[in-house]
């Protein structure tokens, strides 16, 4: 078990540059309902957190174990949401970038460099940035941001599930699962659904 801890933490680099760097990532881009949530994280020079990795590669339990550890060790972190109504107006790509910008704005420290997960971003406050495909698998600050974005968005969807239990958001978090699409077909959409997304597939319409 100890060997696994060392291997996992050593595989990711702390950050891309030698400057005060923020890593940023988002969660919920492919969902049918709810916000897209972004996080920005600035890590200290000395940072050791076994198991930290791309949030998609971690169990739900592990993500929630890591969240308070990240928040305790980070020099600064912030979370931001862009909600479904705005997603429908400006599209999911622009909404994802806006969420990352909002998270960066909320940081207590101003970064000198921004490491972005993915391949698309817009300049932020004149701060140099670099997009890294699968950056959450390569850099600890982006991996930390992915864990925070994912867990805080999941918490939000669990709260919405109390209001609309028929859509199983506690389990699917708004992603386009078969049960989620069937619930939309049977009960209609809610104010939390993204109307610009295809909520029901053609195949589902034919089968039911």
C-alpha cells in the first residue's frame, strides 16, 4: 500500500512553471442539468498528497477524503458555478471558460501563471496561461482543481435531488444516463435542465 502512495504522488508534477501558478479545471460540462463548476488552486512549493490524480480516476470516497486535505495545504483555492440558464445563452464551452475565470477571480492570491485543463481558454487579466490536454493527469494543481470542482458540483446536485428525486440526480449528478433521460421523457424537464442540450435521444423516443 505504501508503494502505491509513492507511485501515485510522484507521477504528477507539481506545476508547469516556476511562477506563482494556479491550476484550473471544470466539472459538469457534459451534463443535461445543473451548473458547470470550476475550481482554481494554487499549491505551495512543498506539497505531498498521496493518491491525488484526475478526479475521474478516483473513487467518490477518495475524492471526498482528498478535498479537505487540498484545501488545508493550498495557498489559495476557489470554486465558481455558471448555471444552466447562462449555459443555454452562451454555450457550454464559453460557460466552462467563464466558470474558470470566475474561480480565478475569487482566489485570495493573484497568480502569475495559469495552467488550464483542456485545449481551449480565453486570456484572463493579462496573465500568461497554457492549455494542457489531460492536464489533470499530469499536474498536481490541475488535479487538485478537478477534485474540488467535481465534489462541490456533486454536492450541489445532491441538494437538487431533494427537490427533484424523480431524476436520480443524487446518483447520476445530471449526466445523460438512461434513467435520467427516461425520467425527462416521463416527467418533462425542470428549470435546472439545459434546454440547449438534447435531453431525449431519438432511440429512446422510439423504444418507449
